[in-house]
C-alpha cells in the first residue's frame, strides 16, 4: 500500500478487514483437528470422544468477543486443546490412558467458564 493510499484510507474512514482469524475461529479450527484425531482412538475412549464432540459443538455456539478477560480464557482454551491433543497422542500409542480423561475435563470446564462469561453479557 502506498503512502497516498494509506492517507486516503485514514481520511475516508476505510479500513481493510483483517484476514487474521479471531481467537474463537482458531479455537473452532483446532477443535476440528482434535475431533479428527480423537476418531482414531479405540472404543475404550468413546466417552472422551463424545466429550470432545460436545465441547466442539458448544464452542460453535459461542459468540466472538473483544473483551480482554474473554481473550485470556480463549487463549487458555487453545493451550488446553493442545494438551488434549498431546494426551490423544499418548493414548494412541498406549502409553497413558488417564491423562486424556483429565485434560478433556479441564478443557470442558474452561469452555464452560468462557460460555458463562459470554452469557453474562446478554
């Protein structure tokens, strides 16, 4: 963008829409990947698979927010999705079956916390 275009945009009030995904969009995308990974788990993890799907659906019904407190919780959710993904990897290799249940429970609680924060706004 040239300087002239930049100045014109400032004075005309035009702004390019950010193509950067929001935190919530990144979370939903990561949950899609996590859901796909969880489908590889054997039937002894059916309860965890259902929980992951339930969390994904719950997240899809949450509205975006620009509040800092909500952004902190959403950042925490991204970290917990990573932890669940790592626990899935361990479960797939048969090394640790307990960590998946614990990490999914933490993720579910944090998503519930985020949902409650959004519900308070209404």
